[in-house]
RNA sequence: GGAGAGAUGGCUGAGCUGGUCGAAGGCGCGCGACUGGAAAUCGCGUAAACGGCUUGAAACCGUUUCGAGGGUUCGAAUCCCUCUCUCUCCGCCA
C-alpha cells in the first residue's frame, strides 16, 4: 500500500509509475474522496470538541448540585449529529482504503520499463547448459521410468496438477528441502521458521494477495483461512502490528512450506511434470530491514538463492523484471531462471523482491531506532528455491544416456551417500 | 466440545460504585546531578495515529486509541451485547 500522504502530494509521480506498469488507475475519484474525508473530519472534530467541553461542564454543574438539563438536551442533538458524521467518515475511509489497497507498488527507478516478460533484462549467467550426445528426456519421462513420480494417481486421488512422489523421488525432494534449509541457516545466517500453511484474510491483505488476487488462492470453506500460496505470507506477517527494535535488524528467516496455488488463468500451460502444480514445496527467504539497507539486501538475498544452484551445479541466469512483469507488491524483482533441457530454455525457479515499505504499511510492521519515531520496515523475500522445479532441473540436467540420474555431491549425504538414481 | 478466568502504554500492573484517566506505582529507556570512573542513589523526561496551522519540519491546537465491533449515556477503560485471542480445569484426540 502506498502512503496516503504521498499519493495526495505527488499524484503525478504515482500516475507516471502506474503508467509504466501498464496499470491504468484513475486517481481523480480517489483524490476527491480524500478531500471530502478531510472536510468532514474537521467538521466532526469541531463538534466533538464542543461535546467534550460541555460534557465536562455538565459534570461540574451536577457535582455542584446545579441544573444542567438544557445543556444535556443540546448535547443529545450534538451527539446524534456526530454519529451521522462519523458514519459518513467511516464510509469514506473504507472507500479510500479499498482504493489504496488496489494500487500496486511504485517500481524502483532502475527497473527497466517494459510491457511484459519479453522486456526483462538479463543481468548475469552462471554455468553452461549441458551438451548431450543423446536425446535428453523430460523430467516427467525420466521420473516415471524410474518409478519415482506418479502423476496419474495424483490426478485420480485429487485432480490435475497434483502428484505423488515415490521412493527415491520422495527422498530426493526431502533431501533438497533439507539441503536448502541447512545452507541458508548455516551459511547465510537465516533463522529457520516452520510456519502455518494456512493464513487468515488479514495476513493475506498484509502481503498483498488480497483483495485483488483472491481467485489465485484456495480458501478453506466456512473459515476465514486460505491455503498459503507461499511461506512469504505467514513469515512476513509474523511481525504484523509490531514495533521491532532497530538494533535487531536486519532479520533473516528461511522457511520451508508447501505452497498452494489455484493457477487460475494458467490452464494449458506447463501441463506436464512438476513445473506447475497446485501444491508444491518451496524454501522461502524473508528479510526485514531498515529503510536504508534494503537495496543492498536485495542483492545479497539474490546471491543467497543463487548459491543453492551453484552448489548443485545447475546452470542459471538472473533477469531483472521489467515494469510490465513486476509483481503487484514489488518495487524491484530479480528472477532466477534455471536451465531446463525439456524447455530448451531457462525457467523461473526463484523470484527475489524488495517490497520496500509497501507490505510493511499494509501489515503495520515498524521499527524504532533509539528514541526515534517508529518507521516502516522494508520487507524482502525470495524463493530459495522452488523445490519441485529444482528436482526437475536435477533430473534433466544430470540425466545419463542409460536413463539414470547422477546426484549432485552436496545432496549425497542427505540420501545416505547415494550417488545415482537408477 | 463443557466450565471458568482474563485481554490496559516498550514490559509489568492499578483503576472497573461512569465525569480534570492517555490512564497511579514499578521495570525498562533517555537526559542530568553525584563519582577519578562505574554501580547504587536522586531529579527530570519518556505512546501512537489522524487532522488543522506551516513552503516543509518543529512547536502549537484539536480528535481518536485501555483486544475488536456495536449499544446505553450529556459523558464509557469503567455498564450492556456480539466476536476474537490467551490462560486454567474436565472430556476427546495425533
């Protein structure tokens, strides 16, 4: 959420930012509402002041045993008028709030302007895509041949985009999760969190999934709970409403969770394999920083995620998202894309974003330095990494002509020393 | 699921026979005094949001906030209703 005062005082800057994103939201009605609200507020506050002063006087008179009936009658009317005004103000505030919640974050100045993902800009590459002297298989074919995935039974038991991992497939997924968590806790100073896999609507609003993106989530019937689309939601909202000690920043968390996404609008895309599931595993990195350090921390966060791919020996590239591809809440995002032979291209495996104070304002997460006033923290997060896609990348990049898969050395201890799935 | 207790400022904890209560006391924190320095002690000060004024900020003025929402009243931390959460006991359960 943007700062109301900022929007009020810099409507041109906000409009320009929204234009860059290709999000056409008219600010006129919003500004008019804001104007009206402040007028009403001044009016109501004057009346309240009168009520307070006179009520005090009534108390004094009654104590002294003097009549105050006339004042009481007058105040009765004043109170009724206040009530009406408060109702009106409340309605205006609700409208303003709803509008504000629907406005996306302002992209950072060095985010490239563009329409969509085709305008994203590559910033670096690591590793070389493998050269095969045979026809490489897609991970769904490798996995089924090795009997480590069962897509059909997943569909039978639940539906499309649900999968059973089986045998060494399940063990590999578990090994990758543990390897990622251990790397982030031991090498990157993250405190591990295992969060709830459901979160309420307030939390979903805090991180920006609601109110605009309800259709992307699964809601639990007869409750206010949603299945989390990412651990970002519970972990960021951990500190909602709190004032953190500035000395404790930055806070680094990593968290494993299952993630649930309705994938509305993705029908027909990535229908095979592990790439796009309604339920998938992810290790998430979440940071809380002060307002000065968040840009540097975004770079570090991205390196933390890349580190996993480097240790596993998976080739990847990093792109900075253009304004047209940038997520709603983000000020700047790097996508890390891993090489997938079956796609013959790089495929997103991590998305690292600085939200600046956008989420913090929604979730009311602040910090205080010394005796200073509370300020909103900056929040960042990134996948570190999507586990299913990592497993897919391992299968495809490290497959052999015989249909087996070599296990990257750092994962072997997590699989009891296993070097190859055959 | 049944019965009960509770939710107050950064923390703890009074107030809860309605009217100088934004709220005592303590702790913590900040500044100062004392000291060679420190501890202890003493003094002073310590919430936030919104709005007005202002080029901006500060100061100042006003409003709101004692879990959330609603009600009674001229006036609510205090009375009533609903909800949420926490704790205790019982039952059930991985």
